[in-house]
C-alpha cells in the first residue's frame, strides 16, 4: 500500500495524502485530539477535530496505544509549531494492529533494560537520529571511493590464518581443513586487489575476541579499508585527510537536524578540513610528558594517552612513525630510522581516540620473510601474500576506518553500543 512519506510532506502542502506508520504519542485537548504518527522518515502531527469527522473516527483515538500501527488520510497544512513543521488534518484512519502495553516509556530506563529490548529501542527518536547519521556516513564512504575510481573488492570473513596471532580472534572448525578464523581485517586481501586494480577498498564486518569492556570496543564492527598501489606514507596521509573531511562535511550538510536532535556541539566537526595537524610519535610522547603523563617511549598509546594528545588540537590529529616493535609485521620500516614503522593513526578530538589506522606496507620480499620469522608466524600460511612481492611488487599503502567509532564521534555518543543496530560485546549476544 504505497503512500506518502513524512519527509516528503513539503511537496504536498494543501493536498491530500495517505500515510502509514506507528503511534509515537498522542494527546487530547477537549474537542481537538492529536496523534503523532512516525513512519521511519519522520514524525507528523495528525489533528482530529470533533464535528469535522465522524463520531466513530473521533472515538478511534481512545483505542490507539503507543506503537499501534495505522494508516491515515488527510490534508497537509504547514504549521511551524507542529513537529516537523507540518500537520495532517485527518479525514480517515485505518487501524492495522493495537499494540500491547509498550515496555519502553518516556521515563528513565537502565542501559541493560534498553539493551535487552534493542529491537524496540531502535524506534526511539535518539536511536533513529543515530542510525540516519550512520547511514549517511556509510553512503559518504562509498561515494568518496566510487567517485575517485576505486574498485570495491570484497574480502573474506572466514580466513585460514591470523594476521597477528590468534589471541584476539574467534576460531571455528572448517570442515576437514582445520581451523578458520573470523577476520580482524580485510587488508591483506585488499593488497592483492590493489596489485590487480591499482586502487581498491573493502568494506565489511570485522571481529575482535579481546575481552575489552571499554566504551570504544565492540566484538563485531564494520570497517572500510582502502589500499592504493604506488602510494607512500605521505600519499596515504593525504588520502585519509581528504576522506575524513568528505565524511564529516557530508554529515554536517545532510544530517544537521539529526545532530541537533542529539544535542551535538558541532564546533569540532566544522573544523574537520584539511590540512590536519601532523605530529610524529616522538612529538606525541613529548606532549604526554609535558602534561605530566607517565609514559615510556616504545609503548603503544592507551585511551587516556590518546585523549590527552588530541586535547591539544581543535580537529583530528595525525600521528605517524610509531616504534616498529608495537606494529604489525607487514608495516614498512622508516629508511631514516629502522626502529620506526611508516605507520599512521588519526586520533579524533573530544576523547574519541583512534578512528583511522594504517601504514605503508613492506614491499620487499626478503624483508617481509624476515619479519614473518621474527613474529614467529607460519610462512606457509602467507605464501599467497608473499606472491604479491614475487610478482610485480610496488610501494603501496592503505588504512582502515572503523564505522562505529566514527559514528560515536560524529554523534557525540558516550558508548559505541548505540552506534550499530544490534551491538555484540563480550557480555552481550542478544537480541
């Protein structure tokens, strides 16, 4: 039963429309009754005037409970006082189902109560705004790469080997072939794609089995990973800058109303324009020392460290050239200082931490063989990856951006559990 969507009502002012949806709320004022209808694209006020409609239709107001499903017909009127700026002068109503007592009410509910009812919590105005922002971020990501000649190369979710050890991987038996793992990253396969197509990106779910309970971690999350042949570290940084600016500015342009509903202060977001500040790992360590943070050179930054570093800037900050010993085997060393890897992270402001991580990849076969041995990884599992260095190896680089952390930062959320429709965490596998 096709009808008009609430977000399109501006095109129908003065005309009659049919809408389908669910009861968001209702209120009565004597001879005037108001039904707030939501349809997934917005909320509109439907006005019932006693005397203008039949007694039977007017009485149907009493039957409707929160989240009951119904359809209405009526004339569209512009009214700045109404939710969304429009209202419907109701002339017909059809009830599809009267909902049972709805468990989520306007009162305060605990996090666990809401998480157990995530399938219903998604209907709330706040979650609606977050999911619309998430949708726009994902569309902006695809538009950015598709508009710049990148080819989408889907990487496998089940992989035969662990990139950096098995301690944080979900493991399963794979028929008669032994163990398989849920992927932590599509990067190695994206590298193969880059050697075939020049510039590619993979985009899909990734998994971490680490037992982390922080507000930044999920066990299942989505990541986009571009990989570009002939790009060095500097090219990689410039691509990340342009990419991040495009995403944020697209959301600011297209989701201003949702950010307003989330009460998001957009000052830091408006500053996300290239060039972003660039500092080395060494310079980041100096910032920590000046701020009185006890930090030993050679360690990786923790969440608190990242927050202190990012607080010194009014937009995301790029940190490059990390100690090689804390980075993955496939990252190329800095020719000017072999202790450093040509790695780069982008830290979001306001305490949201790393949202992009990447590097220039090691393109020399002999060096890569040495790194695999140093990390005590099985060479046999990486023979296909080593083939990329045997047959036409070139300098190349790439990075990964986590969707949920990006959504959390742009929306100004306290926890990543609200950034994905159905979060998976170490203590939650349902609904």
